[in-house]
């Protein structure tokens, strides 16, 4: 059975001291608790090594929010997949809409990042999603299919089996405007059908597809109750334990 996952995306928030304090508080809150999902915190690069000392890797796991599309060398300011992995992190968010929109990340670039992440035993949390104009034009399926096809469909079935997907309608990110439960389910079912057509039902049914975009403690339960929604990628609500924990407990 595919995994349920709740992943926090801290984005560019928290100093090192604030981030380690948050990780400690979350780990303490989840230690010894029965939880029905994997919990991942995706912190800024500079937090990763410290956070790996704090989380137990079982009830709380660590991930990054990005990695470079090159192996190593003269790429000032970049952080490679191997460097991320060397901190003990196990996951990396790739293709977040903010990276696509503000830093020019294309599907072709993301394909390289995915390859390097997998080579370094990092699980990519690969983000896809349409902007408002595309949804209003009824093009959301087309857009999401293109992102998946160009970013991921060069992978073998075996490698694709290591991917986590996160559907994040861009119009719902940080806006307080969540997709309805029905809109989320409709898109997640479409994504899964797209995976069935490419890799077959066995791979598609094992792939966790997370929802992201203004997911919070009030809507998580309903969103996660959909058959094709396997958890959430949580931005704003991952920055405080009392906002994040109820989302974890929604499973
Ligand atoms: P949000 O962000 O929960 O603050 O809308 C989600 C994300 O961008 O991953």
C-alpha cells in the first residue's frame, strides 16, 4: 500500500535557532505517539545538518526544498543532491511552483534534478500544478500532464516508483483559498490515471500523491479522506507545532 505523508515546507522561514527549536518541539510531540503517516520537515539547506541530529528519522524525517541540477563544481551558491544527502536528509522537494515561477526552473532542468536526487538516494517530492488562468481556461489537466511527462516520464518504472508527487494548484498556495475536496480528488484521480497509462496500475497505485495549497487543520481531514489524496505538502501551517500536528493527526 502507498504511504500517507504529511510534509512541511518551511520555505524561507526560520533562523537556525528557530528552526532547530521547531524541529525539537515537533519531534517531542510525536515521540511515542501512534501516527498513521510519514512526517517530513523540509527545511532550508543551512538547517539540514542540525535537524538531522534532532529528528529520529522514524516519526520525523528530514528533507530539503531544492537541489542543484549539476553534480558539483563552479556553481556558486548552489547545493548538490550529494551534499543534501550527506546531511542525512532523505527527501527533496523539486519543482515547487515558487522555484518554477521565480527562479526559472523548467521541466528540462527539473528532469536533471530528479535524476541526481535519485542517484543520491533522495526521494523527490515532485510538485506540479496549474496557475489560476490555466484553471479558468479549463487547461489544468493538460498543464499537469505536461509537467509530469516532461519532468518524470523518462524514468524507468523502477525509478518512478521512488517518486512522491505533490499536486499544488498555484492559486491555492499561501492564499487561504484551498481547492475543494472534489477539485483535489478529481485532479488526483486524473494524475493517477496518467500514471496508469504510462507505468501500469501497480506502479500508479503505489505512488503517493499529496495535496498542497492552504491545507490546514480545518480542511486536512476532508481533503485526506479522498481515495486518491495521500497526504499534504504544508507551507504556512507547518511553521508552528500546534498548527502542523492536527494535520498529521488528520490521518
Ligand atoms: P501553503 O503552501 O500551505 O502555505 O499554501 C503550500 C506549499 O507551497 O507547499
